[in-house]
């Protein structure tokens, strides 16, 4: 399986351009053109090899490889001799850490990012600045600058801090420490993927450390003013648990010191010091610094393959990428980011002020900074794979009295196989994550929305993510809606939610990002025409991020590759998520009906809308309007791709699918009494009835652009949108009507709160389909568009979190962005530090809504 994934993901894009090379050879393309294409591909690969691809950490790096170096930053205050000192070690993003904010203010996804962190319990502000120089054959060099300052209301004398930066080798290779102490400390190593490399720390000359003492001459305590290194030998699969190993060693040593040195007791920095224990067999090395704020130091990674002198990296190489030299490099990177951000989204041009633009930059930064590379096994239960798909079996075992299963008790045991979860893989995935502390892994439902923004910022980065997801679509067409790869990812998920079932779906949102790419391809600016390609350097950022827009052959090759995968997924949906459109007296010309599997009690997690009200109790005869809408949109998008790549027969068949689905949407789901699109279910007498819960589900035919401007239903849908008794608020469209019996009840996740991603779909659809097209509702659509867009932009910027704005202008550190906001007080609701769905306001501001 691993070879299968590698062959599709890491080689897929490369194969596309190799195919282009072979074709151009036959056409007599010049050798310099072939050289250019190959070197442009290499430059693009190098720019993504290293990255901040450990979004579950406050800061960490790794490569996009299964055998990788893992790095990370930890810190803790050393001001008190108390158990809280070790309890306050920071490493993984945890809501319980009580940080008042941590956010990437800027991140370009390839070479640069800057992040601010506010830690009140440890009385410190920390800034991390990451920069890469992707030269050589192994991703090149990188450096992270760690800067610290005392909190505004803290006493500097009480803000002593211990900082640990570790390098762990997950895989085969060797590492050793060359020097330690007052001289420069070099860690040198070699792996097959990275070749020779070195890591060193460069101090700022003004750094100060706590002295401790004076102590009696019998005290044998380390010099806190120098960099220390401790070594660990951990199983590769446990390197991610380095914090636990550090805590155990510090605690053991602290107990020994406090027992040995009692009068006077040592300074807390000495008590909770990680003792030097370098050893030749270690696979994890931890650099330790004890500092007083303000402080600054640079962790420099140097690749031998990037050295012009051909030798091993040395101190002079580090000096050229740190200290005062790095100041200029970071300033230039920051200015380049600002210019590119404005060139992409034009926010200043549209009248937004500096503070609003900085906030938008932080939303993009958190989205891009939330990109991660994941590798490992997943837990899958395929016990139902051989069950006849005509049987409405949704769960392998009874979950509760409200589960989505209607077998009689006497056939239950024979109809349903026993649970059989197994580890599958390993597989790999490069993806953005919805939330660094809560959901640091890939979610299919979220990722399509993520890529709408990432695709506008960096077209080829987005396509790389889409290709990784496409590689996970199995031979049946299924891809797990939640990608929990490896033990580190599973550590953040309760056991009962770790198993994935191959008959459970999720909204196919990735096709939105593919459609957006096709639209970008059709509308590419004159600056991105193929005639200009060979006049640009292969490392030019416009080449690196736009190769599939610059090279039409490469674009078509990419679309062909992913089309096969997503068409297989489309067919899987039709085979597994079908619904009975004939039962209960139903009549539909199109003969198309669909039902989400996985209904349980009040939840339909597979729909992405979790607790949105559905039929009670769940019934195998349900039909879901949102799923039929997604399927219609899926058929339409695949049809457009088929036309783009010359699959004419497929295009005809998909057009017919789309036509039938649109007929069924009208015949089955339109409720003339409530004047809304509704789900259906079966009552106790076997009759079909409408499940009326006015809200987001009712809007899906409009959200996905399925209603024509002359549709007899469009006016009623617009009525629902703009009616303050139902969905309209001064802050955006609520998820459920205020008149609904379930409004703001229970978990209240999709029962009233305003979700930015769905509001974005509404604006995008209004813009693309209704405000420019003549029709009876054009003026009203224009008015709704203007007012909704204004409300959403102001809401996201002003939403209140514990009395403070999400974005603090004074500190330039973003606080908590939330996945949705509550009505009517507009407080942040659910899942702080979301990095995904809340970032769509950048597109709202930028417009037009592509």
C-alpha cells in the first residue's frame, strides 16, 4: 500500500511533466525547453520538502518523507520550585495550556513564516520566524529564530525561561554532537534522504542567563550561560513523545538535587535543568538554553548539498544565515509576503485598513501554517464490505436505541457481521488541518474549503494537497472522512472515534477546489501565458506556484490523473449512499435519491452537519436533500473536467446523471407547503413525509448553484435567506431557523450558530450565478449579496473572545479564531484556534468570489 501511495503522490505530479516531456520530444521541442521544464519541477519539489509540517506543535519542522528528522520547540518557566514548573512545559498545542493566543501572522507555505505566542502562565511572549533557502538536492537550508520578551505586566526578574529545541531521527541514519559548551555547538548527521547535514545554535550577543547562587564550593551545578545538549535513545515510533522523556529525566534529576543541595536550595533553573547526557547512540538530541527576557537565538539547519564550497557545513556557513544577516533576510521575506498578499487579494486597493489587512494575513497564515505531513497506519473496519448493498446496514453493532438500523431482532445477528477493526497502511497525506489543538489531522469535509483559499494563494501547492487526497481513494472509490495516520495522530482522538468505516461518506468538497482550479486555468491572466514561461527563472515564485497554470499540457495531465480517482469516488457514492426514491408513494422523474449512511440518534456526522435536525427516529427510508445536491454538483463538475480532458463519452453520461438528479431534486425534495427544500422520511404507516427544518440544508440547491435564474423555487429560497425570523442576522446566515423547535438546543453545533464556510458558499453562488445574470430576482440577489458580505466581514473581525478582540493590534498576536459564532451574542463558539473554515473571509473581502 505504501508503494502505491508513493507512486501516486510523490511521483504523480512528476509523471505529469515526464509525460509532457515525452510528448514534446516527439514534437521536436527544443532541448532547452525540456531542460527548463525538468528544472522547474525540481525547484518546486525542493521548495516543499522541508516545512513547518507538524501543526500539532507550537513549533516544529519535518520533511515530506516517512524517514525524516523531527524537530520541535519546548519551553517552561524556571522561577519557582514547584510541581507546576514541569506541568507548564509547552510542546503540543493544548487548550489546557491557557495560552492567550498563538498565531502565524504570515506564512507563505514554502519558504517563510512568522508566529506570535503569548504564554501568561510562563510569563513570556515568544516569536518564531522560519525561513528556508531551498538550494541543493535535499530541500536546502532553513533557520528558525526564537525571540522572547516578558509579558507587558510581568516582572522581568520573574520571567526566567528554559527553552529546549530537539532534533529526532525517525528512520535510519546517524547523528552526533561535535562541540558543546562555550564554543559553537554543532550536531552533525547523515541520512539517505538528507545526505550530510549540520544543526547549530547562534546566540544573540545580548542574551543573559540567570546566575543562581552564590553557592557553596561543594555544589556542582552547570553554567547556565552556555548551550547544553542532552541525548535520548527512543524507539523511532515514540520520538513524538519526547516531552514525556524530558519530564521524567528532569524530575528525577530535580529530586536528586533537592535532596543533595538543601541549604541554600539551588535556583529553580538549576533544579529543573536537563542534564547533559550526549551519547553516540542517541537518536534524539535536545539543545537547552536558560535565558532571561528579552532574548534571541537562531537554530540553523545546513545541508551539505547546498554548500558552494563542496565541504561539510561549518560555522561560517551558519554566520551567513543567522544573526545580523538574518535580520535583512527576514525583513525582505516579510515585505515580499506583504506585496504578494496585496497582489493576490487587493485588500488595500479595496479600502481595507492596515489592521484589517494584518488580520486577514493572520487568517491566511494560520491556514498555511496548519499544513501538515502525516504518515502511518489507520484503523479501518471493512466487515461490511461483502454485505449486499441493498441491505440498509449502517453500523456493525448496535450503537444505541436511535441508531440507523431497522433490522428485526430475529435477523439481526445473521444480517450483521462482527466488528473487525484492523490497521491498514501505512499511508501518507499532505493536508491542512481544521484546528491545531483539537483536530490536527486531515478532514475530507474541511479540506475542500481549505483549498479554495490556498488555491488562490498558491495554485500548485493546492494541487499538491489535492493529489495527496486523491491517492487515498481506494480501489472501491472510498476515502476515510477523517485521516488519523499513526500513533501521534491517534493520541488526539478518543478510541471510540478512531475506526473508519468504508461505507461512511463525507461531502465531496474537494471537487470544489478542482472546479476552482479549472476556472483559474480558463481565466489565467496575460502575465501567466505560456509564451512567458521560458523567460522566467525556474526559481521565480510565479513559476513555482503557477506551473500548472503556465503549462497547459501539465494542467491537462494533472486533471486526467485526478479525474480517474474522483470518478471512482463518484461511482462509490452512487453505489453506497443510494436512497429509495420509490418507497412511501414517492414519485421522481429522475429516479435519483440519496441517503447519508452513519445516522445515529441526533447525529449525522457523515454529512458534515453533525447535529443538524433530521428525521426522528432515523429511518432507512430517509432521503437527504444536501446529499442529492452534492451529488448533482459532483456530476456537473466531473462533466466539466471530462470536457476539458476530452472524455466525450463520460461527459455525455455525466450530463445525463446531472439532468436526472436535478429532476429528482425538484420532484422529491421541494415542499410546496413550507416552500422549502426538505429531507424526507417514512412515517409509522409507511408513507413518505417531509422533514421540515428550515436552515442550511434547505439552502443547498442554491449554495451549490443548482437553481437557474428562472427557477420557480429561487424566490422562496431567497425569502428564507433574508427573513430575520429564520436565518438572517446582522452577522451572517444562521444555520437553523429561529422558529425551529431545535434552535439553539443540545450541543448546538449546527442548530443556530453562524458558519463562515456555508456563508461563503452562499456569497460565492450569489456572485457567480445570480447577481450578474438577468432574471426576476437579480436585484434582490444583488442586495442580499452586498449586505451579507458586509455583515460577515465585520463579524469575523469583531467577534468577541473573553472580552478581547480576536486580533490584538497592540501585540500583533492573534487570539482564538473559532469555527463558528453564536447567535445572538456573537461570542466565539466551539473549537478555538481553528485554522481552516474561519479563513474564508479573506475570499469574502477579496472578491469576486472565485
